[in-house]
C-alpha cells in the first residue's frame, strides 16, 4: 500500500479505538483540560457524560478520515475539501459545545 493511504487508515483506526474506549466512560485522563483539574474540580463534572461526548467526537473524526481516504482513492479534490471542512467543523463544534454553558456539570 502507498504511504498516503496508510496515514488516514491508521488515524481512522486510532479514532475508532479511542471512541470505543471513551464511549464506555473509560480513560478520562486522555481528555485535555480535564486531566489537569484537581480532584475537587473533577467532582463538579459528570465524567461519564463528558467521556461519552468525546467518544462521539472521535467517531466524527474517524468519519472525516474516511472522507479523506475516499478523496485519496478517488483523487477528487472536492471530497478532500468536504473532508477538511467536516474535520475542522467537528473540532470547532466540540470546543464550542463543551466550553459554553454547563452541559457537563453535575
């Protein structure tokens, strides 16, 4: 296989694995910002809901990698642009959704 094809496959597999682990509510220490909080601050947050949300975001990123892989295989720049927009949009949504309001507070 060609190296440009292996990169999105590896990234997609990584995102799916992380999505499964986070969806089960495990490995919250992988969530940036949450892992640096003190125990008192962590008790204010619903760890399971936060992990499940981040798991869903990992699935979205895996889908973006699938679009990226599709654009490489089809050699289509329109699909690549759609993949890039989807990836950036997913990350922007996750940051805005997680930081605004008190969605994950107990």
